[in-house]
């Protein structure tokens, strides 16, 4: 295991403290650019310009992912796989949301300030942090502000980046909140739209005809009755329902959104198969036709706590006097973890009210979060270099 020397830790901490005000100012700027999932273009262009202003070679792909490169000591050497640091550009907020950032002595307040503006800002300033510390990565570091992490974005950005760079050797997914968290278990999901259709009609004159809402409600009851394992944790949720025409109309159509999750890919597949069978059974028996449309799919997987990437993250936090907490979540790290690529997701600071317009981040932990990022990036790059030799 490659661990940081005391001298490296202090040099990176000092550089992180010096650069933190620049990161916070940049966070405010990035947070002010709208970037709903599927509409990240404006923020993507801004971030590309910021990488270029840092002197980094940078490119945007067809869907808006931005990829910049910090050259490593072994850049161009055969077998030297790069490290990818991914911070998603998108937010959950609509284009017309007021994105004004409010600063107090201890906090920055604003929609998306921690999820994920500060993480994007940190990737922009990472090269400068390493230079201030007198350090250079052993292998190339690819930095991406990627699209499509939230909601129905379906991790399309990180998928595209990894497909375009199959040489990637390890991944750090970066989030603004939850400093101290080391996410090493990828919560997979399947998301469906279930649509019900029937003949419709008048509630009095055509009484007795199949009602799409009634049929969908019965199906939802059957879905809710599916026994779910506690280990591996597996969940089922109906998140939205819509349909019908009026109070006195037999509904001709209705639909719902279904979210299935598990930390185990096999358990998730079994649950998905059960849902498929219930939809097919309902179509045969109730006079209502059901269709099942996949609207999202995220892979599940586990990086063992003993694996190098997870241990590097945990030991780095310990070197900074912070306690690591190991957890499961759905992040950009899902894609590399499921593919067997060493990966973790880490946080940069503390805060709260995520996915709310009154979201905030705490300012004072930011230097530690940045030092953590710099140290993990250096250690993982050296791990990848050692593999190449």
C-alpha cells in the first residue's frame, strides 16, 4: 500500500488551505450556471473554459462531458493507465430556478452548491493545488465534468467517458457533501414506467368496463406485496402516479414510475423479473393492457473494503485526522465498480439540505476535503504506476 509521508501530507494541506478561497469563489460561479440533467451545455462550456484557463488540454464530447488532462510523470509510457476524477455537472433544479448564492461567515447557500458545484470547482483547481505542493502525479489524471448523473440521467456521462477511455485504471467519483464518506458499494437500480390502458367510458353509462386506474392500483398492490430481502438490501418504490380524464370518466389510461434498487445485481435482476411477470399476468386477467418501459438502469457492485482504492481513501482520511465511514450509494462510481475498475466516491465538505433550494455547504472543512483529494489522487496514481512497472 502506498502511503503519504508526513512531509507530503503537510505540503498538500498547506497548498489546500491556500487554494481553498479560489475553489469557493469558483464554486459560486459554477453554481450560478443552470445545469438540469439533460440541459448541461451552458455549464459544460463554462467548465471547459475554466480547465483551459488552468493550462490543461481539454475536450468536450458530443453529449457535453468535459475531459481535461493533468500530465503524469509516466505520461505516454506503455502500460501506464490514467486515473479518472469525475465530478458531475448536472443538478436536479429546473432551468428557471433562482440560483443566487448567499455567503455567510461559515457557509455557502444555494441550489446545487454542494451537489455538485464545489466538486467541479475542485477538479478545476487540482492541478494548481498539486503544483503549490511541489507534487506531480505518477500517471496522467483525467478530470471530467460529466453530464447525466442525477435522476434519469442514468449515469450516461460517466458511461460515455469510460467508453471513450478504456485505458482508465482507477476512478475517484467526487461529490461536494459527506466529507469522510468512502462509498465503495454501488447501489444498482432499475427504473420503469408502467402504463395501463383500457377502453374508457362514462362512469355511469359504461359502468363495468375495465378502468385503467383501478387496474394499475391492483397491480401496485401486488408489487407492494413482493417479499424483499434485507440482505442484500433490496427496495421497491412507486414514486409517481398519473392518469384519468375526469371524476366521472372510466379512466382509459394511467401510469406510474417504479424504482427498484439493490446492492446485488442478481437480487436486482430477480426482482425485475418478478415485476415483468406481474405486468404480463395483469394484462391477461383484468382486461387492462400493461406495458413496461425501462427508463433507467444503474449497475450494482462492491469494491471490497480491503481493496487498494478503498484503503488508500481510508488511510488518507486517517492521516488528516478524519474518520472514514464506509457506505453504499448510487453515484458515478457505480459504473467503474460494476466493471471491476478500482473506484470509490468521496466527499469534499459537510453541509445539508441536498436537492433543496436552501442547500448549503460548510466552508471551514473545505481545506481538509481538498487535501484529501490531492493525497488520494497522488497515491492512486502511484498505485497505477507501480502496476505498470
